[in-house]
């Protein structure tokens, strides 16, 4: 089968456009990332109007949206989203803006990102979801939001097979644990080393968590 020169050129152009959308940050993009970190909405708007790539990535794969989600600048994040920021882009570790915002406990950003169709069950390279971050850090408001939007309550991360309940029990976050259990978390799930939420809570001295888990059938 013969391919015309025009077809080859069209393919090359398409690939170049796709690459440009996710290219490494240049001078404009580096300035954009700095402005996002500082929460400088006016500067962000100015740089975008000058042609800064809203989806460019730094050396670690962070986009301006990911940086804004972690830093907690909702006004900046709104601007980025309005300018076409990819809400489900991932960095080198596979983290998304929603995962970052959930770890950091930025409830307002979590709400906004979900409204913009962020994938609540997106996983990073370790199988960690936004729910893991919120559960581990003890963010009940974020945990509730994620669960209400369909986050997998019994997801298992890949490193040691822990569930959101197990990591919450390890840290002793009783309110988070109650939310997870109310949404069907398996109280007797075990990680790859055979540890259950009850075992870890007991080992860590979280007596109130131990007592609660036992009332829910944990063994």
C-alpha cells in the first residue's frame, strides 16, 4: 500500500501538535508555574494570554493545574481550567491534580475538580487513589466528597495491598474510618503482610479505633 506525501505530512503535523500540548516547560511555562505557586492570578492570566502552554509539564511531569491543586489556589485553578487545563493529566509518579488536592485537604478544590470531571478513581503508579490520600491524612470532608462521587472504598494499593480503611486505621483517624465503614469498607481486609485495620490500630495504640472496629465485626 502506497502512502501519499500529503498523508505523511498530515500525520507528522498531528504528532507535533499532540507533543506540543504536553511538552516540557519553556521560559513562558516556567514563569507560569512560578506564578501558579505564588497564587498570582493576574500573572497567570497574562502568561496564558501570551501563549504559555496550560498543559506543559516540568521535569517531574507536574502541570500548572497539579501545582495549583497542591498549593490550594482555587482562583488560579479556575483560570487554568477555563483555559483548557487537562484535569486528569498525570505526573511522572502517576499523580493527578485530584490526588494532590485530596492529600493536601483542599476541599474546595476537590469539589471544583470533580465538577470538571476529574476521575475519582484514577491511580498513580503505586495504585494510590485520591481516597487513599484523604484517608491517610485524616481529611473527613474530602473523604465524604470522594465517597459520594463513587470512589472505590475497597481499592488496594500495589505496594502492600493496603486499603483506605487500613491506612486510616494505621494513622488513627476514627472519623474517617466511620465514613469508610458506612460506605461498605471491608473491616477485615488485610494487606499483603496479613495486617488488618484492627491489628494495625491496636499495634499503634489507637484504642478508640480498636473499640469502634470491633463493634463493626472486625476480628
